[in-house]
C-alpha cells in the first residue's frame, strides 16, 4: 500500500510536543536532574555523592531538600 504523505505542518507538530514520562500523581512531565551532595569522610576530606533523580512539581520539595548522607 502507498504511504500517507505528511505535510510540513504534520512534521512540525510531531516534534513540538512535550517529551518524557508523565508523573502518575500530578500528570506533569518528569525531568531528569543531577543532585550532587558533598560529605566529609572519616579522614577529613570532602567527597561528593552524585545521583540522577526524576523530578516533577509534586516531589520537588522532597528531593531537593538537603538530606544527611547515611
């Protein structure tokens, strides 16, 4: 069968929508954020703990609060 021809506007509309997964609670798009937390070792030097988390409006305050590293 012949393929359906797409117009230029159809091509633009395909690429302009929001990308990523939606949050099950609030429905916002989840954004990947890298959190870097410094901590002091037993020897007295500073190290960094890096983690990638997915953040939306409903869990932003919980994840971005400075938490102690266990």
